[in-house]
C-alpha cells in the first residue's frame, strides 16, 4: 500500500439492515467532528456509539458529548496507563497531557473522586476503560494500576453502571481482581484479547466480550476461536476508533462507520447470518450499558 493511501479514509461499507451500536469509540481522537462521525455512522446502520473516557479531561468530554447527543452514551475512567502517570509523573510527556510531575497517591485519590462524581450522571452508562495493561506500564506502575482498577470496580457497583475493562497482557490478574472484589452486574471486556479458554471463563461469569477490528487480522486466529465459542448473547462489536481498523483497511484511521466491516467478519466466524449477528449485538449492547 502506498504511503498516501494511509491518509485516505476507507470507503463507506454497504449499510447494515439491522441497526447496531459501536460499543467503544474515541470520538475525541478522530479527525472529523462529532456530528460528521455520527452522521456517517448512521448512514450505514451504526445508530448508537459509546464514547469512552481515558482520563479526567476525556471523561468530562464524554459526559458532555453524551448529554448533547441522544445517540451517544458515555463511560468515564482513568485508563490503566493513566493511573501510574498521575502517581509517578510522566517525564516523557507521551500522554495527551504532555509532561507531568508526580502527584502521588493523593492525586490519584482526587482524580478517582472526580470519576466517581461523573459516574453518577445519567448519560454516563459505564465506568471504563479501566483494568490492567502490562504491555506499556512497567513493574513500578503496577501498584497504582491495580489500586485504580479496584477503585473503579467499586464505583461501577455503587452507581450500578457497566464496568468496561482494558486488559492487555494481564488476563489472569484481571480475572483474579474481579473475583476478589466481586464483579459488577455488567462487565464488558473491551477489545477482547483472550483465547477460547478465557472466553469460556468469561461466559461462565456472564461477562460481555466486545470484538474489535483486530478479529479480522491474519495473525488473530485466537480471537476468532474465542468468538466461535462465545455465547451470542454476550458478544458486542466495537471500533476502538481511531485504532484497530479492520482488514483490508488496517493502518488507516478507524471510525464508527466501519463497524459493518467487522460485524460481517464476525458473522462469518460464528456462522450466524449478518442480520442475526446485528440483532444480537444491538440487544446485547443495550443490555450491557442499560439504555
């Protein structure tokens, strides 16, 4: 693929006949305006999006955007990689806020108090993305990450909101902490990254598994195997846009309007028809996020 192709938005897919939701997107990180993104998505049958917060600024923005648009629901949280930055600082400044001084545990407590406040809002349907990320955070950040995750579980339960989990290379610890704390009634594994064995554990616990564009990647057979054993009533679809653009557009910017590409690939894996898959994920997303 020529480099200039990376900047060309993928074409509009054939519209879905049954309207669905993008269960996890980051409109604040996409090039188009919210209105453009929602209109483009709706034109192909993606009529609802869940806008996900990753830090205080993004969580406030998610809540405001959901309040302004009936088709947007919000989740609020400190991303697993955000918690260590708050506590230990971020001298490299690679996060969206730039370089930051260490704030210690008191700064994390203050940030969690603001997430707690936002989680009470009616347009906020979930607490997340929270969880553990051993890919990017080194051993020194794990304590802050785990403390933050446990606090988010408590917030989700107290406000009766869905818990949206970011689990990167931390499957066993995520599942263990959910058991130790007692999981909320509704748990969503965003961008599900486990194998078929873990899918069976999640299914037994009643956890939703949300599949993203990487289920279409050649090297992701373990995700397709997981999807094949996941109960249809626990499966969601997401973009995680602007990331994880499905094949054949991998490497270009993702957006909610590309949900049909991933959903059709998922239908093939599960042997469901496209309409049956869309009907299932539409109902599941509404159930998961309580709208």
